[in-house]
């Protein structure tokens, strides 16, 4: 007679996913990075010498050096050679943000249209913040940039440099570190990616100078709504002009006889 007892099941063999063990240099770099960014280790502080780091962490000299190289590339430490040298803490500032954004724009080959869209999204807010927070020094910088723009005459490069200077001055007057960094990167990237000399004729220069003056007046008056509205109109007009120039150039390249 067959047995009615259930047959024992063979236990399933446990399965484990592949584990990724971080390199010791990455672990050390992460710890130092966190202590710098949290403010525990202040700007300009000297990290312990290599020999002491080896003793304190129990890691090899090569591992410690690799961790320091990682932090140096990230610009969180500055390596100074010679007597009195070593690794010194460097906290990231506005220029670090601007440089990083520029690298992303170039590395990812961000479309010019996307740069204009981003500028249209954030620069009117910069103008409103400038109207709220501007100082006399900020107003003086805006006036100086406008004066340089008007004095540029037929010097297209001087005109364009003054234009970038004014837009960056608006962002700085808004006193928002992130927006200052983004605007610095956007202004320079748009300048570099656009054949701007194609639309720096006398009429365009006059329209630009007039728009800058009206926006500056709103910022000086502390009128946030007017500053935002006028800046939005200005940057949207710039984007349309750039797009028209790009279309004309593509048509000319496709049919030189047209």
C-alpha cells in the first residue's frame, strides 16, 4: 500500500545578488567630502599630512593619495607643494557651480533652443529679485554696463561683453547664489553658441540698450512686477531674433544662390 505521508521537499538554495564593494579611496574621499560640505572642516583648514592620514585610517599611502586626488579634482581641496604645503580645504563657491553647468552644457551638447528656454524661465525671476534686493553698488554696476554697451558703437565684441556683463549684474543684484551661477553659465554659453555678430546692427543695439535701461529703471524703483515683465519681454525677443538668424543662416548654407 503506497505511503500517504508527504514527500520531503528539497530546500531551495539561497540566491544572492552580486555585491559591489566600494574602493577604500572612495570611502575615505566620501568621508572627507561630507565633513567639508557639512562645515565640520572649514575653508582653508589643512588636512593632516599624508603620513598621519595613513596612521589614522589604517589605509595605504597609495589609497590616501588617491582619495586626495579625487577631492582635488572635485576642487574640495587644494594641494600645495613645498614646505608648508599639503592639502587645504576649499569649499565650492559660485564659480564652481558656473563651471560645472558650463561643462554639462558643452559635454551634453545642450541645444541652443534649450538654453534660451532655460534663460526665459529663470532670468525674469532674477530681475524681480534684483528689484527687491538691489544695493547702490548693484545699481552702479548696472549703469556702468549700460554705459559701456552704448559706448561700444560698431565694436561688436565690446557690445556683446557689455551685454553679458549687464545680465550677470542683474543676477548678482538678486543675491541668489544658485541663480547667479546658472546665469553666468547660461550667458557665456549662449554667447559662445550663437553667431551674435549677425544681429548687432545699430537698430538691434538701440533696442537692447533701451530694454536694459527700462529694466534697470524698474529694478531701481523696486518694482518687481515691472522688472519681471520687462525682462521676460527682452529675453523672449532675443530668443526669437537668434532663431530667425539661425534659420536664415541654414537657408543660405543650403542654397547659396537664394
